[in-house]
C-alpha cells in the first residue's frame, strides 16, 4: 500500500512531534512543511529534505499532499483550515479548533457543506486509558453517574513564561491552553455540559491572566462536577504527571487526576482502580466494596491519532474527534471564561 503524503503547518514544539511520528510511520510520508519565517525555512529544507512553503495555499498547489496537519498558532487555525477544507484536502487541526467560537461554528458548517474529512487534535481521546474508563462507565458498573472530581494542578517553571511572554497575557493562561483538554475528557466520561460557574485568580504569579481557577459544572444527565486548575501549584495531580504518556513529565504512578462516582461505585483515573458493590449487594456505606484494577494495554495516543488520520484519508476509518467535538469543547471554555469574569452561572449554548 502506498504511503500517505502529509504536510505539517507550523513546525513548532507540537509540529515537530507530528513530523517525528510521520517519519517513523511505515504508512506515512512527510511531503512538505509550511513555515512563514524565511530564516527557518532553509534549515528545515536542509535537515528534513522536503519543500518548505510560506503559506498553506502554495503548499496545497505545489506539493499536493494527501492530508494536512495544522499545528500553527491558534489565531491562524481558521483561515488555514478553511483553505484546506475548500481544497478538499483532509485535515487534522490541533486543539483548540480555533480561538473563537464564531469561527469554529463556521468551520463546522464548512466541513458539513464540503464533506472534506476533518478531525481535531484532542489526542487524549485516543488513549487506551480513556477507552478503558469509558467502557466501565458505559457498562453500567458504576450505575448512574452522580459526580465528577477533576484536577489539573501543576507547577510551570518561571522560564516557561520568560521564553514566551505572551503566556502572561489574556489567552495565554491555563484555561485556554490546558483546560480545553480536560473539558474533552469530562464530556467523554459524563456527557454534555449544560452550565458552569467559575472563579479565577492571578494572585500567585501576578500576571494579566489567571494562574488558578475553580469550576463547578452541571451535566445534562444530572451529574455535577468540580474541577481545580492551576499552573502555579506544586502537585502531581494532573494528566501529564499521572498517566505517564508523555515522557517529558515526571510520572507519579499511584496518583489520580479524575474520580468518577456513580450510584454503585467509583473509578479512579488513571490508576483505573475500580470500587463497586457486587451486583447482588445493596449499595450502602456500611458494606464493603469489591476492589479491582481494570486491565489496559498501553500505547501512545499521538501515534493512535495519526493512525486514525491515515485511516480516514484512506476511507477505512471514521473520525474519532470531530470538528463538532472541538466546537463543543470551545463553547464550554468560552462559558467558563465568561463565568470567571462575571461571577455568574453561565449556560453552555449548543
């Protein structure tokens, strides 16, 4: 089978990871790169041996890739994704789908009108840990979901902000950069979110953007959730530090970042410790749980995401994270930001 030729737009930190995965994959081939800065283009051409274009339209016309991975800064997503969709070229858009709800809505409509395959890079959806946890929820072993508790608390070093001062300004805080991942996971496990209420603070770092937030959430199925977010707290209770899926982060194997509780049991994530009442036993706090660890075979979700993209391009697979999923995640983030600014409960529109 011939290899799928992919172009990568934006060879930054995430873009270079995509390039590495493409070059390692037996079914993929790096066809081109889009990098508007001419000073970096020559070095990329020399080291990677592929043409480097200044714009997406030029890349599509000259290199004719089978698909495009868009990992440029968020503000460019809409125009670049639109160019690919209108050209009929399948695309993977790194999260968030855009940084504006109206633009995201327009992209979702454009995909529906044109029929161009498109997916959004919420790569956690491809994690075997997520699939195992979702299977437990869908099996009914927890009973009806009652509550979700989540944490993304970690300490970003000072040089993280010194290297990119835009991270100290609105749009550079953990709500947009980090929490959008968590929203996708909460929707996966508990269903759609109907309303949020949030508080945010910048008192620790003193930047013009939040460093800590506390959010309460109401799900359509009646469950309630709480989530603590901070890029200033010295804690291991975050996805990156508990799952071990990204070797760049220190891994604490026995820690959790999510707890899903139903009428008959609780699942801790990512340890996948499952505490449930046996089916023949009445659920009561005076009776013991049966305790087990859900088995899972680990693999890299970014590699699985690339497999999904290649399968979609070949017509052999369906999209795991659709543009509509990306839009719904962004709508929740928008509601959280508006709630934190106003102090009010905000309904999530759909």
